[in-house]
C-alpha cells in the first residue's frame, strides 16, 4: 500500500472520528500534562534557587583543613577522629601553585576588638573576660566591670581578608564607599550589626553617614593559632579532651594590655537586607597587620611565623570548579568542604524527589488511558471490517493493514502528547505570571530577591523532558494498539465481505 493511500485513509478516519480520538488520547494528555507541568515548575524553582545561590561569593568558597597524614576521609562522619594539624600561608601558597583555580585564601580565624563610644574615656581592654586562672576578679567584680564596659565600649568581632579587592568585588552591591584596599589605619564596618549599636553610637541614619568616622579601637583577643604541624589534640570527634585543649588556646589569646589605636571607617557594608548567604558574618574587616599585632599582644614571647591555623577558606575562580577542586584534593593531606555545594546538592535532590513523586501520578494516568485506547482501537477494527476486506481484496497485505492501524494508534499518542504539553506549558507560564505579580507587589520581598539576582520566576522545560514524554506517549499507545492492529491484519477478506 502506497504512503499516499495511508495518509488518505488516516486523515479520513481522523476527520470522521475526531471526538473519539480526542477522548481516547485525553488520558495520555492528562498524564503528559501532570509530568510536564510538575517537572517544569520544579526544574524552574530549582534552577532559580541554584542560580541565586551561585551569585553569592560564598558559592565559590571551600573550607580547607590539613591532616597529619594523607588519607581519604568522610568529613560528614562526625564520629570519626580527624587528626588535624595547623598550617599557614606558606602552605596555602604551595597549594595555590598546584591548584591555580584557587584565587584567594583566608584563615578561618578572627580577632576581637572593642570600640570606645564617642565622648567616652575608658580602657576597653580592662574588662577582657579571660576565663583563665589569671583572672582573680570575684563574680560581683566581673558583673560590675561588664556593666561599666557596656556603658563605654562596643564589643565586636573582626575578620582579616588577605585579598580585600576580592572581598569588595564579591560584595560590591552591598559596600558603600570608594575603596579598593585598606591601609593600616582603615577598616570596613558593618552598618546594622550588633543590634545597631555602632550606627546608633555615631548617630548614623544611612551607611554613608559612618564613612570617615574615626574610632578608638582596642584589641581584646588575638587569632586562635597553633604551633605549625600540631593540633592533633584538637581532632574532630576528640570529645571533652579536644574541647578543653581548644578552650586553653583561646584563653591564651586574650589581650589585657592597653593598645588603643585610632582608625578610620573607610567603607561600610550595608547589611540591612543582605540575605542568608550575603550576610556579613563579622562586624569589621581589618588590615592583615592588625592580626599580627593582636597575636603579638596576646603572645609577646612567641614568633607568629612558627604558628598557623587549623583551617582556611579558599575562593575558587569559578562556581563550576568548586566540586572538581574538592575531588582533586581527596586522598591528600588536605580536606575540602563547601557548605553551599552541600545546600545545592540537597536542593537538587529535594526537587528531583518532588518531581518523581508527581511524575508517578502522571504515569498512573497514562497507564489507565491504555485500556481506553485498546478499547477504541478494537471498536475501530470492528467498525471497519468492510474497509479491511476491500483493502485486502485490492491487494493490501497483512503487513500493510497492521501498519495502518499501528500508525493510527501511534497518532493517538502524538495527539495526547501535543495536547498535554501545550496545556502544561500554558499552565506553567500562567502560574509563574501570578507568582511574579505577587513578588513584585511586595517591595521588601522583591528587594531581598534582587540581592540574589532573582528578578522573576519562570518554569523550565528542558529538551529531555519533552522528548521523554513524547517517547512515553507514543510507546504507550503503540503497545496498546498492537493487539487491535494484529487482529485487523488477520481478517479474512472473504469472511468479512460475506458478513457484510
């Protein structure tokens, strides 16, 4: 049978039985609609969230620790003892040479400082809570000192950034002030941190009001540093012994010697609406020289060159290189972990699971529709027995008759797929339009999302989803149409004509 004859017979059947075709393919359409819509919405939400997270500087950060011996470990096994040792900038420079994707690094440590409130005269180091045997104050004296301290000083935590340019470029949307580097007498301050103590103390209404303010700074705690190559007593999972060892090191970092230094706020980090990943986890960015000064004040008899940190945070040059970098250093002395990468993996797993759950309901609808398609095709064979007999009398082979009905059943799948996909796409974009209107109607929410680079939400229908549902639809209908097609092909033309 020629292809033109196929087309004529099929088109005539579709025109005559269009309502039946639509009804028969409706189950397929419902299943495709459910699978496509839920997958498109979940993929769109997942993609939006992941892209938003990846715009944050923290997405490129990896926490690095060094083991006493090279071995592969599971950092999420909190019961395991990880024998960690301290390392310093020299080790990071060597690591950077081996892995050029490391664009910057900073130790996982900070220093404490106190700011003297304006128009006050007080030694803010006087009330340092050392927590060791050297502190001979009575509880009442400590309480009185704390009260006096609160009246005169603002206690805060500062971080030292090796590459200030990297910090500024990664947070440029939040930094107020023209600054590219820090001198030894400059700091970058947060704005609304500490319950607004800093801005309130200086009467600042906006971040720009703090720029240029001179502050009297006293260092109260140096960085937590350990002699190079040591630190096994602080092993993760070390229990009470490790906790006591860490407390001892931190107590030794306290500074009680007066060390007032006048510094200038050169820029301000606007943390009023920074979001989760964009939040300012310290109150000040200080010059690296302040770290050395704090260590020397806390440990006047020690050489900082002989000490290091138990952890560093490295910035990777691209978000795409974070996971490969962590895998590269597996099995070496170094251990890498990315909190943001773990969050992204959890988000992906959640939405994939959600998609799978809803896809099951779509599959149920597709499976249920197969029985209707089989029934429709069998009825079609019974109704068209005369036609089958004539076609066979004219020379049509069993194979030609089989292919005619088989193609007809496949058409049901294509029709259901087209209908379901079209409705799913329209529904998805309709839902996203409503969501976008609701988001824009709330300025606070819109501003928060814009900080993550999110201006709108849209469903995402990847090619593999559309191809997969098409294959599922056509395969389902062709399988269900196999038996009716085979029955049509076995019809005896003489018996069929005689029955008419």
